[in-house]
């Protein structure tokens, strides 16, 4: 089979693709800040700020879906993607003592996130900025700053920023459970796995993308720690490929959306080898029963029956690290599909790198 | 203009349409249980169980999005749509003392919701079942039971169950703030407004639906208390009309998905007259700048510039009641569109009324 060559260094989408490839290195740079994560997590613990409220938009909000599990499974803290609107628009005046607030913004300039964090600080929360710009407004509004350390991201569609956000939330959560050292080593090992797998993943994603050139809608299904992955892959498909891609949990699929499926409505399913696997397999069976085309991804892709396409990833040292790998085929698929459609993943129409929208 | 006649009492989708029309009455029946809501809310307050964890799937999960605002704005309690997976699959063992857990299930038989509630009770939560079946497994697993009182729902696509769920969460929240009486009167007045508006809303929705017979994808945008509405309308479109409809907050739209829009990708926007209106207007302007067809709904529909279609609703006694009205044009639109497409909204392919999927 003859395939198009990879995009050149200067072509449309070349920044996005280069940044996808830069992810193993970005993870390693994040690990240089391990002691800062340890210090801030200790401060949260000492202060009894053990309810975690995360706020962000787009990829930052997707990463927060991962944080719910990282904080729940490691220090056993309750973590939530908080409503920015409730505090920043409705001025609800919630009591936030006992809370750690994490504001996630690549640029540190997202207006309502900065506003939320300032109000949360007044309401008694321990406020932490997680940002690429430690001199930003968000950093200034927060008591503590954690560097995202992803380096400059030139593509409007985020990749390494997202990966470092989930690694950072995991490292924060692990540090809060005084397991930061072990988790950091797990991130390092996962970065190595990713680096080794990237050439094959890119080639596989490119082949699969060829079949999807005319697809206008998709579901992306993930459960538990992989729901963040489903959300992020769907967002990449929306913003870089103009596919109406909707993220769903395995169970949500069965509660209505499955009725929309047919053979021309493909479903990308992320299966990882953890306690949710039986539910994800059951969802895949429903997808197949509806006749829909199934793309199987994740480190347990081989467990999904009847997949037309498979984009498996390596198994990381522990399940909580799998989202660092399982999002990458989706990024690479979006990159290849955008190119096949003549779209520039670096500069989607109507978007800018720093979103100042309310 | 000549329009198709409404579905007969026995035709496809007739249950769904009849149940939409039954909503004012269902709300009034719920209000007969006001004292039970007052009692359970007092128990939660007395016990200091002021973090609310809501669990449910499909429409029940959509209603929970409303609960975040009802509890945040009335008693100023933190409320979250909790991860069922974290507790029921990963067995994270979170400490749930100080929490009220509300399990939402029309049938009371949703397996993982029942499992979650049983575990939450062991973990110290005050557990409350909100269900149509007060003799169900969910009711049996919970310390307290609140009747949803929506009556039998024969259509697989929920309507009055959803409306009563949001009214019930509002009434619970208001009772927790010792404002139950006032809020109940607001619900009663809103039921009257809805009853008066239904004939016109049905006619308007039917006219708009005629233009959408070939639409395959849509966004539904709402913010704050209307995000629940956006989620529920999108779900109706998915399950009854097979439209790939994705709910988005006004701000999330700007963080990526706006890039997918074009004139053939319509956006349904719910505008209500509260503090979020400027952000929703800004989102509508972006939608129009992308050339997309805009459907304006909500009680501030007239504030949205450049709408091709408008489906306004009356203004309720207080903003927190507006979701009881603003979802109804979406239900009626889905009902009419399903009929225009020859689909049976009562029995979507692949769905059953009681979802036992994991």
C-alpha cells in the first residue's frame, strides 16, 4: 500500500505533528520539577485541603477528568471538575475552606479561570496554578504555582500541553499520597515506552485515517481513567478535522446515544486493562450489534470483539499511567486525517492559541 | 403553510408526545410530596451532610448537572456529579462522611447506581434514592427515599421523568435552605406557565423541525443552569432522531469545537436571562461568524443576534426555574423531527426503558 509521506517540517499541521513527537521529552522536563510538586502537595496535605476543585476549559478540562481518578485512587481525595460559572458568574459564595483549587491554563490567561481562582482564594481555598507561564495572571492570582514545563506549543491544537497536564495531576496526586517518587519513575518509564512506540503508532494511525476521509461524525468511548482520553481525542477530531465527535462513557453510550449508530457512524473505543474492561467490552458489543464500525484502541485493544481497525498501545508500569499512551493514537489519527482533508491542524479556522472567550 | 397533523394517540412517538404534554401535571403531583422533601433535606442538614454527590446515567445524569447549581445557589452546598466508576469499579474507598448521596434512577434498577449507593452508605454517606419506584432496589439500598412521582413513563425517551428530576433536585436544595415553600410555589406557577405555552411551543417546534429533516449533526449550547438543558436536548436528538448532537457550554464551544462549524452545522443555543447571558451572546456571535445556522431558545432567545429560528419560552418566577421551561422546545422539536424522519421516538432501535448495561 502506498501512503502519503509525513508532512514536511514547514507544511500545514507540521507543528502539531512535531509537538506530538515532542511529548516524551516534555514529560522528562516535567519530572525535573518533581520536588516542587512534592512541596505543594505537602502544603495541601498539611492544610487539610483534601477536596480538589479543578477548573479549566478545552484540553485543560479534559485533563481534569483524569484528575478525578488520580486524586481518588492515590490519596483517596475527592476531586471534581468544578463549575466556573457558579463562582465566577453567579457569585454563589461557596465556603472553600478544606479545598485545594487547581487552575489549569496553558497560557495562564484564561479570563474566567483567573477570576474563579481569585474568588476561591478569598473563599478559603488553597489555590494552585498549573500553567506553562509561571509569570502569568493565573500564577499571580494563586498561592502556589506548578510549572507545566511543556515548553512552547505553537499548534493551536494542544498535544504536549495535555499530556503534561495529566502527568502533572498524577504527580501531584501521587505526591499527596507520598508516592511521588515511585510515580515519577513510572512517568519516566512511560515516556520511554511512548518514544519507542511513536513511529509504529504514526504509521498505523495514518493507514486508518485514509478510510475516514469522508466521515462526519463519530463517538469516542472511554470509561474511568480513560474517559479523559475519550474527551481529548474527540476534541482533537472536532478542532483539527471538523468531525462531530462526541465523547461518551461506556455506560452513557447505552443510555441513549447507541440508538444513533449505524454502519456509517464509527465508534472509537479505548480499552485499558483495568476493572472497567468488562463494561467497555460490553459497550463494544453493543456498537457491533448496531452494525457500527469499531476502532479499538488502548492497551487492551485486542480484547474488543469485531473491531475493523486496531490501534493498540504498550502497557505502562501501572494502569493509572495508561492515559499517557492511549491518547497518542488519537492525536496521530487527527493529524493524519486533517492532512488527508486538506486542513491545517496548526491553525484551525476560528481558533486562536490563547482563548479569551467568556 | 400546510403542516402535518400531530401524531395520533396510537402512532409512532405518541407516548413521547403525550408524556411531554403530561409534564405540568407531573410537576403538580411531585408537589404533593413537598413535606417528604422537607423532611429529608432537614435530615441532611442536621447530619452536616452538605457535600452532595449525585449519580445517574443518561437523563438522570443530565438532571444532576442542574443539581450542581440548585445546591450551589440555594443552600450554598458543593454538589458534584460523582464518578460511579471510581467507587463501584475501582473500589477507591473514599471517605463519604459529611456527604449526601443522591442516586437518580427512574426505574431504581440501574445496576451500578445501586452498587454505588450501597458502597457510599458503608462509607458514611447519607444516601437518598430519587426514583419513580419507591419499592425498587435503589430505594432498598438507600436510607431515605424521595418519590419522583412522574407516573408511568412508556416512551423509552424520557421527558416528564427528566422534568420531575430537576424539579425534585431544586425542591430538595430549596428545602435544605429552608426555602422549600417558596420554591414549591415557583414550581407550581411554572407548571401553569408551561401548560399555557405548550400548544404554541408544539406548533413552533414542528415548523422548525421541517427544515432539519436532513441534518446529521448539531451542537447544543447552554451555560450555567442551562447546561443541563443543553445536555438533555442533545440526548433527545441522539436517541430519537439519530442526530449526532453534542452539548457544550458557551465557553467550551470557543475552546475548539467552533472550528468544526459551517453553514450546514446548526447550533441550538439556550439563552436565559441571568448573569451568563453576555457569555451566551458572545458564543452566538461566534456561531454566526462561522456562518452556522443558529436556533435561539430560552427565555432570552430574543437577545441572540442573527438567529435563523427562534423558540422562546416564558420567563419563570425566578431564574433557577427556567430549565423547567427551556427544555420543552427541545423535546417537542425532537418529537416532530423523529416523526418527519419516520422514526419512532417511543421505541428507538437498540434501547430499552430500563437500561441494565454496565
